[in-house]
C-alpha cells in the first residue's frame, strides 16, 4: 500500500514543452485518507536531479530513507494526477518535513488558503 511521501518511479509519457516526461521518480502527495481507499488515480510531484533553485521546487537530499541516488528537486509546478498503473514500487519516503514543504508550495501554487 502506498503512503503519502513515497518516492516511486512514474512513466510520465512523452513530454510536451517543458513538462516532466519519460520515467522519473516522483513523490506521492495524495492525502493518506484517500490512499487508504485504494484510488485508481493519485497526485504526484516529479523529481529531477537538476537543482535550479526555483521557488516552486523543494530540494530533497538523497539518503537511505528516501531511496534517492542524488540530491533532487521536487518540481511542485509539475504536480500531476496519474493512474496507479503508471507507478513503480516505492523505493523510500521523503518524510514528514519534506512532504510538508512540498504541500506548502503546492498550496501557494494553487492559491489554497493556509
């Protein structure tokens, strides 16, 4: 079963413009109460090893708990709804602090009151 904050490989397909594309790791950001209901579609934020320092990206240091090989940026500006069938098995979890930062930036991008 998936957990909020899990790092999974996602097949994003062929990109258009500056979209995230192909197979990349991503962070599952769907609320746990929804994940517990085994949805067929969930929300993810793609990760990239290219750290640009954009305000819309959260830097995540690689460690044994998240399963990342390199420091990565969570590209909150590229949040996506994807079918569960596009996901690989979880390789780790970013943890509550990084997940909270990602969700805070998503709230700013989507203009969700805090």
